[in-house]
């Protein structure tokens, strides 16, 4: 787990608690007695607890916030934060106990009840109690029908169970609640869910439904890359090869940074059509449009090697190495090509010069949200479960610092 993940989760928990706290009056009447809510928030323990939380010192934050909570047993938001912190530490049972105890309090307002239930639902979800979590989130929605946190957690629960239609319906509710400026992101998630529903339809051989879902995904988000790939694959399986190639070429046009995902498909289609130059022209065009596109160079070099032209391939690979000197796949291709050429000493020396400061890595992809790493491009992060958050992690070339 990334070192920043507990901190981010804890800060979210803190903000949720503070949001509720700010909605209350500074003073609150309980059992006929006025309680000064400033007593907790102005205590050094509360302030220290927040400082430790920001510094990602969770144990110290828990210790200080526990002392702050002891000053006022009715400081609901502090107890909520403590429960959330225990959950982030992995002590789910303790978090559940704290939040269940809070639910037993008398005179909770409707919004207080909803947010304690929300925390409890997250506890259940973290603990793997799917049915209990779903019940808790649905109860939150009964109390607060537009609670986006509850809807997002319900969506994730359905996704984790591969209940794609239910996840789609929940995301649709969230999209309807979203502000205008955030709707494109929500529609992008809908597109990925449409793609998953299309894959399910493909597996059960309901091809018209699959086509409809893939096309709907593309309409929702023109950069829904997996929908293009899957729709093209489906058309190819139906014998509609030209249509498949057109779909994949459209992908290259709208998302050139993801064009490499269609390279093998387009190369094979061009070979079957007896027009291999289609693929070489495509790769050259992508390189011309983006000189840093090392993947197009790698694909074209592989094509040349297969065609018995290793010398041309090696020039492309050396150029790709300049753009991404740490890519293991490029190095492997160079070794294979040098082997075909009989390891000419001048070329081997040239390769050594280019790679003098390189460290070899598998081509890594990293989630922008939680920093989870994968050697392949994933559409949904297996750690934070967010959609379309992976980017290629580029490592800068080492610089020669010698004077």
C-alpha cells in the first residue's frame, strides 16, 4: 500500500467529520444544559491530534484525539474521526464498535444519523461484510437521498461483485446529481461500465446487445479505448474485417497515446489484406506527429524484424531508446535484433554508449490516484478501484554529472 494512502483516507475522514461539525451551532442544548462546543476544538489535544494527522502520524493522532474526546462525551465528530482512523489502521472491528455505539445515542439529528451510518457502512465494506455495507448505505440514502458518498460506495460494492448493470444505474444517479463541470468525468465512468456490460453480453453471445453497449460507451466518452478494441474484435469475429479496422483506426485518431493497444490488431489486418504498408504508414505517421512516441518505433521495428529487415529495425530501436532509455521491452528487442545481425562490434559499442546510464525496468504503469503500479495498462485500479487512472510512468534519463 502506498505510504500516502492512509493519510489521504484519514484526511477525507477528518473533512467529513468537520463538515458535520460546522453545521452545528457553537453551543448545543442537551438535557437542558448548554454545552460549549469550543471546549473540545480549542483544547491542545484536539489541535495536536490534527497536526499529527496531517503529518501522517496516525497512532499519535489517535492518542491526542482520544484525549480531546474525553473532554466532551457528546463531541460526535471527534468520535467519528477516531473510528475512521482505526479503520484505516486495519482495526475494522474497533471502528465498527465505535460507530455502532454512536448510533445508539439519543437525539441524533437526521444528518448526524446519516453520516454515522455512512462511516459504519465503510467499516463493513472494508471488513468484507457486503450485505451489511449495502444495507447501511441504503439507509443513508433513505435519510439523505442525495448523499453522493453513499452512492459512490454502493457503486463500488456492485463493481467489486461484477454487478455491472447495478453499478451503472448507481453511477447514473450520481451523474444526475453532479455539477455541470464534473459531468464529463462521471460520463467517462459510465462509458467504462457500459463496456463491462458489453463484455458480459459478448460472453453470453448476445451480440446485438454487446454492440449497443460498446457504441453507447463511445458516445458517452470518445476516448473510451476498451470499447473501441472490444467492438472491433466483435466485428472481426463476425467477419466484418473492414469495419473492425475502421473502428481501430478511429481509436488511433481520437487517442493516439493509446494507439499501441491496437497495433497488433491493425498489423494483422493489414497483412491479411495483403497491404502491410498500411501498418508501416500508420507507425510513421504517429512518429511524425509525436517524435517521443517510442511505442510506435518499437512496433515498427518488430514489423521490420519479422520482414527480414533487422538493420532498419535497429535504427528505430536506438531512436526509441533515446526517448525511453529504461524500457526493458526496447532493450530486449535490441538484443534480439543484434543477435540477428551477428552482433557487429560497432553496433554493440553504439548500444553500450546509449545505455551507459540506463537502468532497465519493465514498462510500468502507475495509478494517478493511489500510486499502485502495474506492468500492464489497467482500466480500473485494483487498489483504489477508480477508473482510467493509469498512466505510463516515464523515468528521466540519468545525466552525466562529470565535469
